[in-house]
């Protein structure tokens, strides 16, 4: 009996030691970039650079970008790329997240049986700035990237005409929330920041916040399989944080935007304004903090900041 007990204890100790030896997840602090599909990149670049007021290509966040690029702020950018096929529904592509240790994160994901690409180092146009990154595919075949920046990311001031300097979230259609949760929640450590729906007892949107920051992704649920181009453009979207939605609208109109949308308070209690790029991908301007209590659920994490 003593030998059997000793064997069990030894086996348990070995198991605990092996579990402790597994790589730990490093910090995931926010969104790094989002790819936007466009059938006419020149029109898209005009919209994002002239209407929204961002630098294109010359911003230092774009130094290592392989595509036409719009720089948002420190370490954040939009990549404007052509869809690989004429099929409708390509709006938001790869979303990348910033980490503090790219190699440790890759080891961590591999230890959880997540297939990753190799880490690639991309030099920018400054000798003191480069990006380390790798890619994965989530359970619903959305491309996901992770990046670590080294050196100076933004070395010049933001343009005066920009409407918002923080890309706070990106949303995409999700058909199987449980499958996505196994990746984003159970493996990556994201948590529900807020969830709600068109009715108080429904959940159509789930905001999943990064574990070590305030940015989030948004699951867009209950989207019909036969959704048309317009509806898919509404669901697949990006959101730019602004301190004052009415000041942002004023800046938009000064930049030449002539849309008929008006600011409104959303179900999440935050002021927002929706506009659409030339391919009908929604760009949501959103205040950082709520103006009133949200419907459906309370907030469970920090609000992003300018």
C-alpha cells in the first residue's frame, strides 16, 4: 500500500511539474492593425485619409506595412487591400493584436495546440523601428495576427484633421460563439466587456476585451446566412474612439463628409456615429465612456482612453 501511494504521489508531482513548465501567456495589450478589403483602393484611401483625416503610407506605423496603409496612432493602422475573389462579404480581414513578447506568445499558443506561422521580422524605414509578428486562423477561419513593436512607433504629430486617434474595436460576423470563445476566451484570455441586443433579453453583440488592455473585438451574432452586402457591411466594422461625438462630426464635415447619419446613443449607452467607406464597410465613431447606463448588461472592464 505504501509503494502504491508513493507511486501516485510521484506521478502527481511529475504532472504538476510538467504543467508548470508550460509556457505562460504574455500580455496582449490592444489592437495593432485591421485589414480592410476594398475593390477600389484609391477611393478607400481617399475616404480614410481625406474624410477621416489620417496620414496614408507616410505615418511611421505604416513603415513596415506590405499594403496601402492608413496610420491611426501609436502602433495602430489600417491596411487597405484588394479582396482575393469577387465574392461579396469581404469587409474586415485580419485583426492583429499587440503583445509584449512575440516568441513567448507563439510558444504558448503552440503548447495549446494552436497552429501558428513562423515569427517574421519586418524592418521599417527607420533603423530603430521594426515589427515582429506571426499569424493564426481562428475557429471560424478569421485571420488573426500578433505583433510586437520595437523602437519608436510614432515619431511625428498626428494630423490636425483626424477625427479619432484610437482604434478601439473591430467587429465581425460570428456563427458559433462557443467555438470562438474556446480560442479568444479560454486560450487568449479575452473576457466579456459588455453584451447586448436589439431587445433586452437577446444577445446580438458580445464585446470581448483583450486581457491586458481596453480594446476589444465584437462578435456580431444572429446574422442570417443569406445576408446581403449592405447588412454584412454593417456587421463587419471598425470603431474609432472619440472624446466628443459632436466635435468629431463637425471635423468630419469640415473634411468634406456629407453623410446624413446623425449622432445617437447606442444600446451600450455610448454616443456613436456611423459612416460607410466606398465598399460599404461601416466605420463607427464612438465616445470612450458611456453617457448613460447600457442595456442588457453592465460593463466589466476598463473603458479605452484617447
